[in-house]
């Protein structure tokens, strides 16, 4: 059932019976890496079972590992059907902005980036950087996340760190997973950042493991928000939206 002969119909059972056992190992690995490197690490996401949800149900959960050893979590708000539903993943209600030594950070997990409300909520609650761990299995999926992350950076005048899985595994044997994407660091587009396409840096073309690096200037971001050629956050019209537009 599990192992190299795993089939798609047995993925959920394998997650419940085997993947969940790796949680302590996963936590220990990244806690140690964060401590040794003195870096804040978002270690992708991990499936966390919650017994209060019913048998075999859980959350797609992003972990934030701090250098001092403590861990924060952000659970995914929107799930992609049918895959995540088939795997027993349920949506979570709640978003948090995390205080870190360098910046205020929000996390939007993959599909969450495609909903403007997520990034706007995090921004209005103080986030300066949005981190988007993502696994997309087609070029279409990748470009949906990329274009939406770029839009979130512009409309919220915020840095977006878009982190993609890349490469393939041979299971499930009847529906093998191939992750496609080019990680990038995105920013507002204006006369302050002077990044004309909004891409500060991105991975090379090709589905391979790589690292992208960029220094983020939070003072520059604040100038962008306050005095750039477009000041989207300042120019919002919330009363008009509430009184005249049907948004929900």
C-alpha cells in the first residue's frame, strides 16, 4: 500500500499512518537548522492531523522556525479540490502576522495567494513580508501562483517571497507528482523600488533545486507606501467599498 507501489487511492491512508510519524523528525531537523544558522526558516508545509476534526482529517500547515528554538504555525485557509480534499485536508479559519527580529511576516500557503483577501488582511495587520511556500504540479498552476503573488505585491505594496517545490517523485504510481516552479522575491512596482517588472530576483529556468537571495529594505518599502508614484494602500476607499460594492 505504501512505499514505491503507492497508488493515489491509498495516499490519504499513507499520510495518516506514516507521514504523520515524521512530524517530530521534521520539527527537530528545522529547529536545529534555524538554531545553527541563526536564520528564520519557513520549512515548507507539513500535514498535521487534528483529532477534533474527525478521523483522518488535518491541516496543510506551514511552520515558522525561529533561531531561539520556538515554532509558529500557519494553517492553509483555502484547499484545492479534489486532491487536498482526497488527502483529508480541511480549510482553516484564521491568519496571523508573526513578529520576527527583522520584520513582520505573514504566510499564505500556495492557493491562498490566489485570494486577494488573504494578503490584504495580513498587510492591514502589519505584515511587511509575505512568504508563499508552494507546490504546483503544472505550468498553469505555477503561473497562477506567480501572477497572483505579483499582484499581491503591487496592490499591497509589500514584499512577497514565493518559494516553489521543483522536481518529481515516482509516486503515486498511477498519478506521480511533479512540482514545477521558479522561486522569486517580488516587490511593488514604482519609482521608489525602481524594479520595473516587480521581480527582485528569481530562480533560473528549469525544474531544479536552487537558492535565490536578495536583501529586503523595509525603509524602502515604507517610502514606497508613503510617497511612491502610486500609493495604493493610502488611496484605498474602504467606505465606498462597504457602501457601494458587493464584495462578499
